[in-house]
């Protein structure tokens, strides 16, 4: 029997890069890892609903860089950069509480996602938004898939919902697919994301796969 693997980790080192990039040659590995997890959890709560596609962390000897990728950078940065400054101070406070900043300088970069419909995390948040507004789940799925497939970069999309759909007493799962999703192909550029819609009767789990074609390395680079 084949095993279901995470589409992102399945392609690490082939067409994907790590989301945390640092080496710890001294004994601070434990503190750094704990800080990374705390920062990710804090940003997931703090920036919920702001269409954040991902958080990347980079550490060097002197700096700790946090890259937030979002399709709504204006809402995070705020008027004349006030939002970004406030967010940075909140992260610093969190790191001091975790006792994990050491002597590194904190840098916060906010990057814009140019094509939000082809990003699985943002598509999952669109589904969350629709479900939390009490819209029928099938309509939400259909409308989202049509919106995603209207993008020229996208060649296939699959959305899976699991939980008490429509407020039913018994949990079940539904999925809708359009186009192709070659999960076993290493060079297939498949974006994957999980999210939860918080409903009054419990959470509904959401999974989204977005296929954006195959990635071929440049022939000149290989030579």
C-alpha cells in the first residue's frame, strides 16, 4: 500500500526549499527551534484573515529575519508603517518571554504575493471566509475552484472539507477536483495547505492542493 505524504516535504531539495533556514553550531539549537515554533504560532493567530500565504525564517550570526508573504501587505504594514512597527515590537516581546533572541537583531520583511488565486494557503483562507459567513459549503467549494481555475498559471485544483458539514450531527467529508493533480511526480509544482473554519458547532478541516505545471531546471545551469 502506498503512503500519503505531505506534498511540500515530498519535494524538499528537489523543487522546494526549507521554510526555516539556519544552522546552529553551538548549543542554542533547542532555543532557536522553540522560538521558531512560537513565532509561527503567534503570527498564525495574529494575522488570521489577512491572507498570509506563509512565514519564512532566516538566521545568521547577527540577524534573525522574518519574511511574511501576504496578498494584502497594506493591511499589515498599516498607515505609514505603524502596523509593521507594532507587529515587530510584539514579536520582540514574545522572543524575550521565550528567552530566545540572544544577541541577534530582528528584521521583519513583508512581501506581496502577486497571484493569490494560485496560492493554496490563500485559497484555503478564502474557503474559511465563505464557511464562517454561513454560506453553503458546496457553493463555497464550487465558486473557489472556478476562481482558481480562471488563473492561467493553474492547471489543477482539489479542495477537501471534513467535519460537521452543513451543521449535520455526523461528521463527513467532501472533496471537489478540477484539472489534474499529479501527486507522485517530483517535478510537479504542487502547492498544499491546511486550515480550519471555526464554526459554532465545531471546526471544519480544509485541505487545498493547487497544481501549477511542471518545473524543469534550466539546461544551462545543469551544464
